């Protein structure tokens, strides 16, 4: 990560411009880095697809539990869903 010295008329900068991301740190310094441009070369494997589908199903279960029980926290709902069989 590179460090940037800003001109006096710019108080701070953060965010992304193209593939350059600027970040303001708590110390008052500003840094930037280049976002990766390389795309995924390999196709999604069968196990990755299954894991993503299982995660999507569990997210739906968590949302349903929270909708039915407004006093339950998201963490508690995830604990319940993790105990369900895969």
C-alpha cells in the first residue's frame, strides 16, 4: 500500500476511482491500493455450487425464523439453523 500526501485544500479522500481505492486511516494518513483486475479462470466446481445452494437455503431459513419470531436475534437464528441436518 502506498501513502499519499494530500494538498492542503483537500481535507481527506476515501473511496474508489476506477481500480484505485483510497482509504483514510484513523492516524490521519491516507493510503491507496490498486484493486485486483484478474478474473476467476476456473469454473465453479460441483462442491462450490452445492455449498452456495446450502448457504442460500440456510439464509432463507434464518429469515423465516426471524420473521416468525421478532424477538430472536440473527445470531440465535443462525445457531438454530446450524443444528438442522444438511
